[in-house]
């Protein structure tokens, strides 16, 4: 089973990976870049400019809950009851 990297806000899939470690590395690389850009924007006085998206990753089976529009607390309960 693989892992899906997706946007935290809308749930749009970014990419599918076979290994969890590679998916987590991509998420970390993206989110650290966003944090660094936000720090630079704060220093330049552009604090309200926010076009970057935070990414999350989960297994392909758990991504079904994301597609159904569940947010984090109810998705965890759904995953617990499912499996």
C-alpha cells in the first residue's frame, strides 16, 4: 500500500509514493520552505501574503476519509472504527 501527499486545506492530492519515509520527507521539505518564506515575509512587512499550502501525508486507505471531506477529529474516529 502506498502513501498520498495532499494539501491540508482542501485535500487535493499532490503525489502518490510507495514508501512512507519518502512521503514524509516531501511533506517536511515543503512545510519547512513555507516556514522560511513566512519568516522572510514577516521581516519585509508582507505578513498577510499567504499563497503557500501546508502538506500532509497518510496511507492511501486513510486518504478515503480526506476525500469524503472529514476533518481531523472525525477522520481519526472513522479510521479507528474501520480497522
